[in-house]
């Protein structure tokens, strides 16, 4: 059996590992689907690798055959993603009837910033957790509710130490001004900084950061065409097409991974099983992706993890009319996506950029990590229902 497996791997005849994926399904799942998954305590947890025995055996076997000790080759990630594509293609489509909405709730930092440590002292980064609840109907109209608040937290121990060294100044937004409710209509004007899709229309307060609800109804399902549009930034979805990152995501693989992961996680309207399958195939085609096995996202949800470590490269920029070359950051950016292997739902996406980047006309600035976890999704009967 070992010899046959070795021959199949080296001969390129293994392209889908259903047994591997089945074994990697989260053992801690209590039988609740993502539709029922609601949590009251959303403090971030450190990623914990809990790879199953099957993942360890297959990963170790392939690594040994290819002479890469302790690593899972990119081909294993591509095989797993292509298997997810076949599962997504076979899924039943989500349909919305009259008066129905697709409700999603995500958690993650809703406010993050950097503060100066004072003369001669290191600055520090902090964030506040929150939730974004979104309702969208079959025509692309709906509502968004952002709930922030809670104590400010630090991205790293070094940020906390720099805050203490600065005299522990007040940080965060204790007034909860980040709480807001926004409605939107298809075709309404796109405010500065808002997401695309049905084009968010602010009510009461302007939108200070992107809230993407992607209109994916016009995206192609041909994998080659879809990959080209995502790579070139010509999908027609402005919040997807614009470059990702500020100087820390300059490679083509980095841009592709970030854009494709966002489209898979949504929230979106106009999606089909064929489109989701094509997006997983696009993700599988990106070089450098590693299969992590079973991991947990920041909200504690278990799924199959994939990672891309993307070294930044130099970039050319014009500053005050002068074209200059900006050197790359000294550390790479790490992207991660967590997928429920039983439903192909993207549970979490995250990125960890280098601590600082050098921007034209600005100089060295602090880069903010970020993550977004899907903690609830359901078809509901009105734009206030959550189950």
C-alpha cells in the first residue's frame, strides 16, 4: 500500500484527498451548523493547531517522499482546495423569497489605531473588538448594524509594553461612537471608504471604514476568466479590485489570496454553487499556499486552515512629483483562511503584516493586523431577525 501511494503521489495521480478532508473535520463540532452558531464571548484566541492523525500521517508521508522535513507541500493544499471546490459545486444554492434576507454576523476589530509613545519612545498599536450584522435581500437592499465598545486591547506584548512605557495613556473609544446603523439600496451613491455591491448609503453617520456586501452576480464561473479578473482587479467590485494593504501586500500571490478569500467569505448576494466552486479553484491555483490541518479561528471555531506567507517586494511610488523606490518591509505578511470542510463555509480570514512599513511621503508607519470571523448566517424573514 505504501509503495502504491508513493507511486501515485510521484506520478501526480492524487488530486483530491477526500479521506484526508473527512478526517480533518473538526472533532469539537457539536452538530450545530454555522446558521446556529452564536457566541457571546468573542475574545480572540491564539490559533491552535489540532491536526488529526490522518493529516499528520499523510502530511508526514508526503514530506518524507519529497524531502521536505516537517512541512506540507503546496500540492497538498491545492488538492484539498480542489476537493472543497467539488463539495461547493454540489451544494444547494441559497435562494431568497419575497421579504426574505440573508443575515450574517461577523466579529473582529471594528476600530484599530496606533498611538505615539511620546518623544524618544516607541509607538504602540491597539484595537477594539465588535460585531457587524448585515441583512441583504435578493435585490441587494438591506441594513448594517455595527456594535463596538469594550476595552481596548493590544496586538502584541510589545505594543502593551510600549503603552506602559508611555505612561498608560487613555486609548480606545469609551463613548462607543463606532456604534452605528446603516441602510443601503442597490445603485445608491458610493460614499468614500464604503464597500461596493449594492453601494452602501449612510443614514445618520458617515461610514468610516469598508463594509463590503459584494454583488457577485456578474462574476464569471469559468476558472481561467475569473482568475484573470481577480488578478488584474477588473471584477467590477471596487472594494475587491483596489490594492490590498499599504505597502505590505505587493506580490501577485498576496493580492490574489486576499481578494479570493474575501469573495468566498462574503457577505455577498448573487452567488451560486458554480461560482463558489470556481473561487476555491482560483485559490488552489495560487502558488505557495500551505495546508495547516485543523485549526481554530479567533472566535474559537474549528475548520480546515490554509496559509500563505507572502514576502513583500519593493514598490515604485510618486511622492511630491518625484518617482521613488520604496524598500520592502523586513518581515513577510501571513494570510490565513479557515474553512468548514462539511459546508465549505469560510469561517475566518486573517492577515498579519510586518509591524512597520515604509510608505511614500509618509515614512515609517505601523501596520495593523486584522481578522474577520463569520459567527452566524441564516435566511430570515425580515431585516431585524437573527435566526
